[in-house]
C-alpha cells in the first residue's frame, strides 16, 4: 500500500500547487496499483475535476493509513531507484558488448567458411614439414639439444592443425545451420536472444538467483548456436511471465544489501567499460568494423594463402621429405 500512499500525497501537493499535469500523470498508476473502493471514488472525483471533494477524501484516507502502515526509510526507495538506473545502464552495456561479440562471431564463421579449408591445408603442410624434418634428424642420428626444439615444433604444429581443423568444422556446422534458416528467422533469433539475455544475464540478477540465471543463459546460448528458435521463444516466455522478479532492485528491501548491490554494479559498469575500450582496439574488431568490401578482402586472403600453400609444397619437395598427412 506504500505506493498509493505516496501517489496520493503527490496528488494532494499538486492540488495545492494547482498543477493539473502532475495530477493527470499519477491517475493511471493509481488505478492499477490498488482495488480499494475509496481510492476508486477519489480517482473518479479527480477525473471529474471535483478537487475540493477529492482533497478531503485524500486527507481522510491518508490519515486512516498512518495507523496501519509501517514507516519505511526513504533511503531505501532512493537506493532502489538508483539501483534500477544502474541496472539499466549495465543492461545497455551488456547488450552492446554482446552485439559486438555476435558480430565478431558471425565474421569468424564466415572467415572459417571461406578461408578455413585453405588455412587447414597450410597448417597440415606445416605439420608435415615439422614431422619430416624430425624424422630426417633421427634417421641421421643427428641428435643434440636442437632435437628438443624440433620435437616441440612438431608437437606445436600437430596441435595447431588439429585444433584449427576442429574449430573449422564447428564453424562450418554453425554456418550450415544458419543457411538452413530463412533470413527472417535468423533476425528473429538474434532479436529474441538479446531480449531474453537482458532478463536473465547473471550480472544483472539478484545474487540468490545467479545459479538459475547461469543455467538459463547456457540454455539460451546453446539454442542460439543450434539455431533453435522454438527453444529461445519458450525461454523468453518463461522469463517474461515468471512469478518472481529476478532483478535485485525488485527483490531487495534491506538498505545495507541495496547499498552493496549498488557498489557492485558500479564496479561491473567500470569493468565493462574498460572491456569495451579494449575490444574497440583489437585487430579483429578494427577489421570487422571498418571492412567495406568483404568480398575483395576474402579474395586477397585466398590468394595469400594459396601462395603460402605453394611455398610449403615447394619446401617439402625440395627437401626430399615424404609428405605424410
């Protein structure tokens, strides 16, 4: 009942100030926040401009409530309002960060689709060269301290090849799933994922709900990778029609807890701003954000990788190594 009390106090003061606009701004909220018949009569009197009757009824109703309503420290309301503003600021920053990461992920998948096979071949040939070089040294019994370096080079070449080949396959699978969706479905998936992630991001929810939020974010991310629009719609519906609020500003009423949460979110905002500045300077983001002709870029990279493949093949041939995949 605290909100109707505060709204009626605002309206009473607005009547004294002869300010119709303030009165009109409070009436829609007052209608939705209580089903008290006395307040319904007050609202009707205000709508019909019977201000004398309305102010008398307001004063009587407020007086009746003072005996039954517990006093609340106004700092709690102020802290909750500050926390709401910080949550909104953090939500916007998270959304911008996620949008940038999503754009980078899309470009990386496109890169893997266009250049992945060529890059995989480059790494395979480097692996072949490292393995053959080590076999030759062993065959010649030319074992010394450099042999450790050669083995390390072979192991690193193998690992780079296997890791990249796995990444390229995963990227191609994601790309295939995306291409099987219509453009409207792809855009809908992005929009709903961003909308849902704003409601359950672990950095935004009350501490008591972080485990639940982490689980829901994991489900959202997995559904997004699968291109599973149905699951994302279902998760968003659960979040929008949940019976309990998840944000700290809607759940906390203890001043000390609210103050700690305000300090925590301020720190998160500072950290996220720093992260965004770093991201803006990364080569990958500078490339994606400034690339005006992707097709020309990929043709240039294809040519460069093809030349690298030819050079590696020549080195293997001239060295007399047997190519082993």
